C-alpha cells in the first residue's frame, strides 16, 4: 500500500458505455454465467456476505460512518461483485452511499471492455456512482507487486472524504495464500499475520468468507463474474499456490487448511498488537531516562528480545533511518543485549547508532577525521573508545 496522502478530489464519473446486447457484451468481456458451487445455496451465501459487511460497518470508527460514503473496489470478479451487491444492501441501514471503483490496469487487450462491463454491473447493483480508474503499471518488484501499488494508489486517490473506507474483496482463501507466501519468504511474524480486516482506509469484510460463498452470492444477485485469465497462469506465484499447493495441503491434511491458516493469522495479529502496545510504552520509558532522541540502555536491557527489537525499530525509523535491514537491527540490538564496548553501527542515510555512558544515540560521523570517528552522546569519543559499563 502506498503511504501517499489521499486526494480529496474524486475522479470524473465513468463515461457512458455504448449500449450493446447484454449477452454479446458479456462474451466480449469474458463473463461467466452465475452458477452457485455445489453445496452452496445462493440466498444463504448472500446473507453470509451481507452479514460480514454489516458487522464490519458496525465496528468501523464513527468518523468512517460520518463520511457518508463507502468505496468498493471491483475487478468484476466474483469476490468484488458479491461484496459490492452486499454492501449496497447493508449500507442502507447506516445511510451510506456506495461508490463502485473499477481499476483498469491495462495489462490485457480487452481490459477496457472488462472494466466497462464491471461498471455496468455495479450500476445495476445500486452503486450511487461508478468510476473507472485507469492506471499505469510500472516499477520494481515484478508485475504483481507493481499492479498492486498502482491499484492502491488509484483507490486511495479516488476517495471523496478523508475518512472514507475502501472495501476490498479479499476472502479467506486469499488470506490463506497470503500466509503461505509470508511463511515461504521467512520475513518475520508480520508476514504470516496476513491481511487486517480493518486498516483504514482499507476494509476487508470477507476474510471469513470463502471464494465459493462469493460465487454463490453472485448467483443470488444475478450478476456475471469475470474470470481473469491471469488467475490461470502458472507464471504467477500466487496462482500456483492457489491451484497446486493449497489443494495438495487440503488433500494430505484432510481438509480445513485454508480455515486453519486464516485462524492462525488472526491469532498472530492479536499477539502482534499486544507486543506493539508493550513496545510503545517501553520506548517512552527508555526516552524518559535521557534526552528525547536518545534511549536509556538499562531500560531496554530488561525487555524480552521481541519487545526490545520493536522498540529499536520504532526509534530508528522515527529518527529517519530508512531501509533498515534485519542485520542492522540485530547489530543495534547487540549494543544493548551483548554490550562489550563495540563500535557504532552504520545505518542507511549516513547515520551511526552508538552506545556510550548508558545511552544509545544516532550521530553523524565526524568527517574531519576521515569519517571514522563518531561523537558519542556524552562527547567527542570514538565508538570503540566508549567506556564499558
């Protein structure tokens, strides 16, 4: 997600689409007939999706409801169409208008037709306004990451109120895939905690609903979901997880894997929230021992490692350190946990974290001596000459 500031200016409404016979338009846009998966009753599925949306709106911050409008991101697929239809119905009791937001990534030859078809269905479902947002996909990280960045930037900018929520159609199946991706990359507990249900401006009410449920809900709504051909291409990691890895796990472990992964992610998010709150309080205490931009080492030393590294990460980022690597964080932590009089830790941005006289501080190197000397928190000492404690 982008951290750019939201724009309070909405895009122009989507241009009217020339009328074409519905069946012909559907074929051109690759729409599938609405057929509920076996074992899923359409009416019950729509009730489940609508209840999920209503519960999220009840739990959303009051200022989000006072914005008077919700955005629903829609690709034209089953998940987002079911979400849009259920949101229009659930939003009435809160007096909220619903704006349908279709992002055209322009990565496929027929993307404009797909976006137009999604817009027509959103209007038919009762969205007060429908906007098609054209984006340019570029940048580092591969096509999936670049498309995600462009999509979130466009959705954020499309809000008409700074407190407006944008509802996203991620399901329990998407959550399971996200957890597996994070587990495989091994980048820490946050990567396997999955997506948050409410992370303003983003809201994901369907994280407890399955993909089969949204498909059945589309049958109840009498809408025709788009089948994205990219979702069948094995060159995408997430596609292989969806069609190869998760089905194999379900078979080997006799079912329930997606639900278990989603449940684990939810429990882990609760744990992370508790640790983050502890770390915030500990950071304030460590700052109270000395100057506001320095930390008292004794307060940090008494903390469990999981809390202490959170404190240090928050402190470093707050002081302007960007692109902090796990190796750098570990080295800074050792200034507390394994202090033996070692020198400072060089960080991105030309800063050095050093310990002297019981305090951690960030300093610019002293370039008068070739850049290898660092003023300590207590004076112009070399990091290697800082007194041991």
